[in-house]
C-alpha cells in the first residue's frame, strides 16, 4: 500500500500536466497571427520581419527541442501571411478583434484545418520523400538500362556466332572445292585434311 500511493500521485501529476499542455496548445491555436508574432495590426513589414527572425531563433526545434515544433510552424505561418500584402489584406478582412466574436474563431479553425496542406507543401518536410523518389527513378533507369544492355549483348553474341558458323562453312566449302580441283591423290588429300584438323584443333588445345 505504501508503494502504491506514490505511483498514484505520479499518475495524477502527469494527468494535470497533460491537461495543462492541452489548454496551452488550445489557447495558442486561438491566438491571431499578430499575437503569434507579438505585433499589433497596422505593423510594418520591417517590424514583421524583425519579430519573425527573433521568434524563429528563440523557438527553433534545434534550440528548444521537438516540443517547440508546433510553435515554430505557427510562427512561420503567421509570417508567410502577414508579410504578403494580398494575404494580409484577406486575413485582416476576415479577422475581427473581439474576444467573443465567433467569426474570429471560425476563421482560425479553418486555418488550422488547412495547416496540413501548408506543411505538406513545405519542401523541408519532404526531403526524405524526394530523395526516395529520386532514388527510385535512378534505380528504375539503371534496371531498364541493364536489361537493354543484356539483351543487346545476347543478340550481338548470337549474330556473331551465326556469322562465324556461316564463314566457317564457306571456307570449308571453298577449301573442299580447291582440293577437288587440284591434281592431288587420295592419300595426299587425306594428309592435307589431317594437317588442317591438327592445325585447327591443335591451336585450341594449346590455348
């Protein structure tokens, strides 16, 4: 029983900590882009840029760890909207500065639903997928090239073998015709034939 009480207290503390984190996350999601960058409506581009540089350095995941990733993404979203005149104008038109205005929260909810699209289109989140795709394309090209090269070599060997056989047949035929037209005796022809055999196959054996 004595060992169970500390465990229960630890579980309760973790539960409260999780609830606190969720509440902070919800509060952060309901903040405007101006509040995210610690700015006021009507701020200049210089102020937007300076605030973005400052906050992005302070909240970078490499500095603060993975827990600051959502905050860092939020800062980038705010900067991309407010630094662009057209996007900022549309944002200001739909944004009503009131703590209880439902239009404000409706707009934020719509933006949150679209965050996954912005993250998906972010090239920094797709370096691995891009490398895998490039590797797949290169592997496919190498595979196709290897198959084509193999077929070409195989066909070349077959054609070369066929030509050599045909050439050997022609030479044999011409040699036979030449011997038949000569005034050699039968024994001399047999001797010449044996010499040709030894010359041909003897060289192969030596190799």
